[in-house]
C-alpha cells in the first residue's frame, strides 16, 4: 500500500490543494485548516450552509501569506502581518478556539462571497482550542488532526452510484491505495506512513457536506453520495461512515508514493459515538 494523494485545505471549507509532500506533526498536516470564517456570534461558517465556499481556493505563499481566488471576485491577498491581529473566539462545534482576526479587507471579501456578514480568523502562536479532546491543537479541523481515506473504498462506493464522486467530496488529508479490500482501513489501529507511526482513532461519520460538488459548489438534489453511504455504511450509532480519523505519534515528512504499513488491527470498526463514550467526549 502507498500514499496516492496528499491534500491540504488552508481555509476551512475552501477547495482542497493537492501537494506532493507535506510536513506532519501530532497537531496535523502543516498548513491545513488554519483559518475559518465566523459569524458575529462566534459560530464557525462552513460549506454545509454556504456551499459557495468550495468554489474558492486559498494557496499559501512563500512569505507565509495567502492568495485567495473565487469565480466572479477580485483576488484577495492576505499578508503575513494579518496573522498578528487581535484574538477572536470561534465555536468549532462544541470546542472554543481563539485566533487572530484577519482584518476588514478579508472580512469584506468573504462577506461578498457568501452573501452574509462574516470575519476570517486565523491561527498564530497565541491561538488556543479547548473542548472535546483534552489536548486538541489550535486550528479548525472538525475532530482529529488528520483524515485518511482509501482508493478502494471510493471505488466500492462509486460502483453503487449513478454518477461517480471524487475523493474531494470527502476532503481527506491522506489517500491510500493498494488495500486488499474496501474499507479495510476501518480495522486499522496503528499504521506507519513512510517513517511516521500513526494511531487510527475512529472511523469518520459523514454529513451533507459530501453532497456538494467540489467543482461547482452545487448540492446533489438526491443527497448523493451521502444517501448511498447511509444505505450500507451505517455504524452502531446509525451514522454513515467513510474514512478514518488519524493522529501522528511523531513529526516527519510524508510524500506521494510513501509506503503504508499496518502495524496493529482491531476486530471491528470504531464509530464516532463509541470512541466518544469510551473517552468521555461530548459529540
């Protein structure tokens, strides 16, 4: 087995950015989901309610700034200085995160894009996050530091759909290919990717975000592929599952083509609910 895709999402819910290599730490993939939109009440804004976000793209620049584009909008340049703004609070589900407000220009740009008032919040060395997991790192991932899917599981799903979907519908960081069977990743407990040992925490419960076409920002009228996932990929909590949540034990660099080795397995898939109950986490 090997790594076939690596992707980051600099701003939460914007288009994915394919990379050939990435630095990985126990906090996640460097540059991934380091900014998020917030409402005036502090709640995060994602593609679930503003699907147009998936049509915008953010790319990191060599100086640490960001270059953001979207159809029908002028380009936005976010300078490194913006990451030193006053700290602002953001509700990431049940977690409370803090990070620098990225300024009025960025706020106006994204407000025009989504048609609603919002602010863009980033991360810096003063950022914090508290909530479900006791040692959650700053940043705006949904749950665990890394999300992994497999080519074989996607092929199995696509064989059941009238129109195939892509890995981008599921927004993973790492994609593995070469599994003996679809969804073998549900039974992994400890793996090694290149030189990095990783723990597979629990399988990933999916939502209507998967129904948004990442190329157009349009939602599927029949809620595919989520509807099909619900028909055959339900966990013991009746949630639909695809992919696994992962955390690295140490830091290192991962590259396309790196080997993936399973070091330890489990007897059955761990659902989000079962993991939360085992560790006293509120979902």
